[in-house]
C-alpha cells in the first residue's frame, strides 16, 4: 500500500456480520457440531431470545419455532453458554484444530 | 493399576498456550522440569483475541528487552480517553515520550504474539502439542484427598505430577475440579472486535504519532448505547484494533444485540473518521472476566493450579482492560510455587499453596486489591450515559460562540449540571466511589 492516498471505497461500517465472518479463517468440523440445543429447556427458560441477542456471530436463529445453531460461524467466545439456563445448551470447544483460527487476534 | 502405568509422563502438563500457559511452561522448563504444553488451536494464538495493549513490565523481567524481538506492533505514547454522547465527544489526551522508555505499554496481535511466546517455551525444551483439546482431568484419591494426576484428550491419557489449568476465561478445567462456579453475568463481558487494515502513514497522520509510536483510545458513553462497558481503538503497525466490551447483564437488560451495538460504535461520527477507507480483515469475539478480586477463585487443589484468566485475573478500570500482564504475573508465581512443591516432593494442595503465597506477594494481587471496588463502581449506570452528556454540555457552552456573553467555567458547569439528569448526590457518591475504586 502506498503513501497517504487512501482510496479504498468499501466502508467498514456497512458490512454485514456474514460478510465480516467471510474474512476469517475457519476450519470446519464436518463430523460433529460443538453446539447442541435442548429445545424444551431453551423454550421454557427464555434462553432462545438471550442467546440470539448476545451472539456476536449471529449463530443462533429461530426457524419454525425451533432454535437452530449455524455452528460453523461460531467465534468460540462462550457468551451463549454464559447466559443460557442450565441444561439449555451443551456447548464445548470444537475438537482440537477445528473452528475459528485467528490470523490477527 | 500397576505402578508402571501410574508413572507420570511429564513433571508438568500445561493446558492452554496463551500468555499464562506459555510463560509458566517456559519458566518450568528453565528450572529443568519436563513440560508438555497442550493447545486446542491449530497453532498457539489461533484462538486468542484481546484489545491488545500489553503492559510490558512483567514480561520484560521474564524476557529482558522483549519489545525489541517479539512481534509487538507499536509502543503506546498517547492515551486518549473520550466520553461520547450521541453527537459530541469530550477527550483527555495524554501524550508523553516518558511512556515509551522504558517500555510501558505496547500493542500486540495475539495470533502472532502468542505464537512467539510459545516458541520461546519450545526453545527452552517444552514439548508443544497444538491442535489438541483437553477433554477432562484425570483424578485419583490420594493420601491427602483427591489429586489431579493428568488429563484426557480424546483417547489419550497423559499423566504428570502437576497440571496447570491455563485455559482462559471459560475455565472448564477449574470448574470441573470444583475450584470455580459459573460466574454471574455481571462479572462477565463480551468483547466484539475487528482488525481494520490501513496504511501505516495514514495511521500515523490520523493518530498524531510517528515511527513505532502508537495511540490507545478508550471510549465510554454513547458508543455502547449506554450499556455498561466501553470501546477501544488501538493502533497496530498497519492496522487498528477496534472493539467494544459489553457487560452481559446490561446487554441483556437493554434488549440490544451485540452485533447491533458494535455497528453503532463503528458508525459513530467520532469513530468513523479514524476508520475511513480501512478494510476489515478479521472479526472476532471473546469473553472477558470483569469481577476483579471478587472473581479470583481458589487457585490450588491437589495436583493442579490455575493461572491467568482461568483464575479470573483481570482488571477493568473502566478505561483499560488488563489481563495479559496479570496472566504473565500469575505464571511467574506459579512456576516458582510448582518448582518448590516438586523440590519438596509435595504436590498436594498444601505443597502447591506456595503458588498462592507468591501470587499474593506479587503485583497481581496487589493491583487487584487496589482496584477492588472498580467493578461495582463501574456497574453504576450513570457512568455510561449522563456523565458524557454533562461533560459535552459544559464544553459546548464554553466553545459555542452564539453571541451570548461568555461566562466563567464554574457558572457554565453549574448550568450544564442543572440541565443534566444527574443529581448532586449521585455525582458526589460516584466521585467518591470512583476515587476509592480507581
Ligand atoms: C475484547 C477484549 C479486550 C482485551 N483487551 C486487553 C488489553 O488491551 N490488555 C490486556 O492485557 N488484556 C486484555 N484483555 C484480556 C486478555 O486478553 C486476557 O486476560 C488474557 O488473554 C488471558 O491470558 P490467559 O493466558 O490466561 O488466557 P488465554 O489467552 O485465553 O489463553 C487460553 C488458552 O487455552 C487454550 N485452551 C482453552 N481450553 C483448552 C483445552 N480444553 N485444551 C487445550 N487448550 C485449551 C485456548 O485455546 C487458549 O490458547 C482483553 C480481552 C478481551 C476479550
Ligand atoms: S460461542 Fe460466541 S460466537 Fe459461538 S455461538 Fe456462542 S456466542 Fe456465538
């Protein structure tokens, strides 16, 4: 990159979360998800709304009354587990070597 | 079980190659112990993220002159604190060459920096196992009660005299050993961060720094939409680390999504000019412990010690988050304590409590004590909204030349205060609590 001329036009403030995630390196574990949801407990405890709100990667969404997790996009912060009611989520780190792999950090 | 099968494979197993784990492993190897360092990421640093301001004093004791060799980004010579309201901001800018020599604070990017630390450990003889997730602790009943004797990772079991849980803020190992319980939501915050690349010259011009100097901006107020926490904007060599830290209880209470608050922050008129033209090269998130001393759990059990953020070692003064230097400080204390316990052939909780004593004597616990009241002080809502409004109101009246006669600053302040929703009682109470906490 040269000098002070800063001509890139893309605006960092207008990119969507999926666009941002697309810049990251992920090693997808195709065999197992590290997130399992207990729909009953999730619904009964109001966990669904909480995990949808706190997840910075937009991993959780509601589809046909079920909470689904797009685990491939997970940034592994553990925030969802921290706000989930006991038993609503089974969340662990992905298997060794899988998942997000920061190049900057 | 035969005696052979229970023979330890290593003197020490360290789980987690963040700053706490790599420095503990390095120092123990230097003492001549056999050490394995297990990391779930494909390489050390691959899972780690922070704002990136490392207060370097303690690391300089471990690796004298590290700032010359390690992949550090910039030396921070400028600290800017900004209170934001919806459309204005008030900043305090402290720039000082004295901050640069000897190195006070540097910025780091963890993928590179943690990898460097782990390499130093390997060089000292530590056996590094990246790409391996530890699944659970191996425990046995010993003469002095339950004793951690190793770890299980998948189908493999590894045994050691001492296990070091350096596995970071979620601290699954310490929790499984009963040393910690799930932290309450007001003791945790979620950090959302992006790295935005910009040419070095642009960074130097925008932040008024030269050479390898850098700036650290701490931002409170409207940047988090009034949610307890704050924002940061730190300079790397040719990128910016920009993010928000949001207290979980407050985020849930405000009914906002984390991504929404982050977007609001990036687009804020005070932030946007710094980021203009940059390209987002990475987007990440990580939890941060915010409980201060209150969160420091039990750090020793038979056969195991807990270091770094796994033990809850962070200080959030409202304007800075410190965790890396405390992680390194706890590593120094742990390596000493473990060394003594192994030498005395007593790795029970009693023998390993030498670690806790060294930790208590170190700057880590002393600083935690100093900031003991900061977390509850920072839980006061006014910190994140009304004070910024008040400060902005005062400066508006000072600088807005609207034809009305100028007034003394005291009068201006008094009038701004009258318009503000704050009550004097709150201000005095917060001021007093703040002085005592910070
Ligand atoms: C947004 C944000 C901003 C921050 N800003 C700053 C700052 O400016 N300055 C500062 O000093 N601190 C800052 N911190 C805090 C700092 O990042 C942490 O306190 C610090 O990283 C703690 O170091 P650690 O070695 O204890 O843990 P970590 O760095 O979290 O390392 C833990 C390691 O253990 C590994 N691990 C976990 N579980 C397992 C397992 N089961 N098996 C194998 N490996 C495992 C992880 O992959 C990781 O490598 C910030 C934190 C956040 C979230
Ligand atoms: S760990 Fe973090 S990124 Fe992953 S699903 Fe939970 S909240 Fe989202």
